[in-house]
C-alpha cells in the first residue's frame, strides 16, 4: 500500500511536489477544478460564489494532462488520479438540464484525455449542493483550527438558488426562479444516466471512475437530495453499472461520520470486492449531525486497524490525507499535512512489513 498527497489546482507546483516526496509520498492526486480562483472573484460572499466558464481550459486537454504528469514524474512521483470535474463543466448533467448531452460528451473527452495521458483514476462527487455547511473552529487537539459540521447551524440550510451548482454560479439570471429542489429519486436517475454514459468511455480509456460519498453525509442539504450518505448506498451505486471501471473514492472520514456506519465493515465490504480506486485517510470525532475533523491519531477511527483490514482484503492502492487540522506555526497547512503523512506513512510501513513477513 502506498502514500499519496492531494493537491488543489494552485498548489500543483514543483515546491509542493518536492514537499510530498520529502514527506515519503510516492503518488499525487490532483484537483484541477480551480475553486480557489472562483471564490476570489469580485462579488464573492460566504453564501454566494461566482464563477466563469473555463470548460475548454488547457489543463483538461490531453496535452495539459500529459504536461502535468510530466511535472509530477520529474520530481520522482506518480500522478495517480484527477479528483473532481469542474462544476461548470457538468451542471446540466447534475440538474438534468438542456445541455446535459453536450456536457457529457465533454466529460467523456476529459476521461479519454486522462487515459491517453496515462492517469489511471478519475474521482468525482455526484452532488448538487456539493460540500457545504462546514465551519472552521478550534476543535482539534491543542486548539488547532479544523472543519466541523453542525446541522443546527443556519448556514448549512441556506437554500440553493437556480443558476448555481456546487456553490458556483453558472447563470445569475436564473436566481429569480427561487430555490432548487431535487428529490432522491431524481438524483439517482441522473446518476444512472451519467454512469451508463461515462463508464463505457472510462473502460475504453483504461480509466477507473471513483465515486466520493456525500460530505457532510446528510440525506438532504440545501433543499437537494444526497446520494451516498450511508455506507450501504455505495453498493447501490456500484450495482447500477457493474464494471471494473466503476469504483469508489473511499473516504474514511466521511464514512465514519455516517449515522449507520462502521468504517471497518465498509472497508471489508468494498475492498474485498476490489472496488476502491483510492482512499482518503483522515480521522473525525462524532457523527452527523455534529462532528469535527481532527488529527489522524485522535479521532474515532483506529487507523492501524483500518489499514490492516485494507491489506487483509487485498487493497494495495494509494492513501491520501484529504484534510487535516492546521497547526499553529508559519506553515499551518504544510505542517498539519506533514504530521498526517508521517503518521500514515509509519503505519503503512508496519502493515506492509507484516504482510511481507507473514
């Protein structure tokens, strides 16, 4: 089993690749959706974000993806996955809008480009409201700043207006129609349509599509249904289109947050089916409707037990600490991530050596 680091768009550079290598990583997961620039555009507020259409950007092309892979490999690393489509590239796929066929063709082209560029996994989160409602508070050890979620917080219930997806506005004029409402039945129908189209394309491209669960794992958020908010619902997603290219982006923290979850049972169930594209390895304290993300060694998950289960059930892929608390120093993100990587890396060393000597 291998250690990786996830980097968002503005952090995909030589310095951070070297940081990953120095921290013991062998793999990179790249987030190409440029959320950082979206949120910094004029007019941005905490409740309403604006974006612009960048669907034809160079970074998503074969040449752009190949260039990124070459940059990663130049620092002694492997580009394992792309994580998430740009919300502005598939809002009508998620909303069953008039441009869904055109947008799906573009998504297929992105997947083809990734396969041609030698990138084996493409993560995605089929969600209308996206990640929403989390707050920052000093809830981790030593008062470290981290993300928490509380259903009672009014921020999390803010209705999603028409013309917006994943907190990004694609058509401001549609807001006058009022809030968006999406039922569970509608969302599962849309997912089935998406998978029937994208999975054959992924098979042809030699790419694994890896589905992330809903975070926060609530049955509804901002007036829209959620898909995978309990661990059993992952099986429903897999069964829609059975394929070696239809797998999971297994997020340990999100699964632990679910009300009916045992993260250990979920590991055994999905790892034994060879249905995991890669793993988000982080720890949390509590479950919805109230939880906090904490340091890797202080939460409710026994990480060593979890890693042993992954190994015992045949998983040999990549582990990425997707989030971690920020440490109180001059480099809060880097120090927090280095702590998580060191801890996970040491446990992987133990588990891999146990398996080798067994």
